[in-house]
């Protein structure tokens, strides 16, 4: 396999294409492509967003969650993301259910500078209130605009990741690939925002 073809495949992974479509476009077998993608996504762990910008003064982070599923549609998995409101970079991600435990995972995923200084804007979902210190938490409805940037990020994510489209047939069969694909996209997204 040539380096040029691998680079093309890496670029196509960031578009809303199924693996079958990428295999057709690049002329590789589906089994080779799946093994290559598994390796790429495995390299996306540990679950860290990569370098993030921390600016002087007040830092505002917007946090929200988005449903997704792995394997089938019977049990949704939730993706929790924290986004720096000024830089629009993703600064933390967690995945799981909509419980306080997953909210704690998101809080723990934030770099220490954000946990120490940031004001975290969320909706009124109760687990946020239980995990984020009261003096660091700002809860409001969507109409207040405090979470407008993260809501826009969800639109971008759905446009670029076929597995997150509302009525998709392209979905992850393995949890590891689901998380790997999300981190892969987030790293590319953060790079474009720096």
C-alpha cells in the first residue's frame, strides 16, 4: 500500500463516508481497510484532545451531550463534550450514559487549568450541577445562548461523521472504533481551530 493511498484514506475518514464507500473509492479490500482503520482508531487512545489553548483572564467552557449508538439502536450511548467558547476547541470528552458518573468523567477529562479557572456553561441537566463546583457552573436554557457554540459543534460533527447522523445506516459495531473515530475527528477539528 502506498503512502499516498494511506494519506487519502486518512483524509476520507474525516468525511461523511462509510468504510464501504472508502474501499470503493480507493480500490482497497474492505478487510484491509477495516484492519487499517482499527489501527488508526486504536492510536487515538488515550482519550486526550491533544494540545489546547488556555488564555489569560476568564475562560468559558460550554458542555453538552449528544446521543449516539454502537451495535444497534436499542441502547443509546451519550457523547459528552466540553468546548472552549473562545477558541472553539474541544477540551474534553467522555462517553457513556447520561448519569452523574459520566458527567464526572467529563469533568475529570478537562485539563487542570480549565477545572481551576473556567466557568462551565451547561443546560439544566442535573448531573452537571452535581459534578461541577457551584462557583464554576452557569446553567441556562438553550435560548440564553450560553451553549450556542457547542450546539453548532454538534451540527458540524453530524455533518462530518456519518455514524452520528440521526437516521444513519453507518454506525459503529465496536465501542473502541466509535470512540476512536470521535477522537480522530476532534483532533482534526482542534487542529483547524488553532
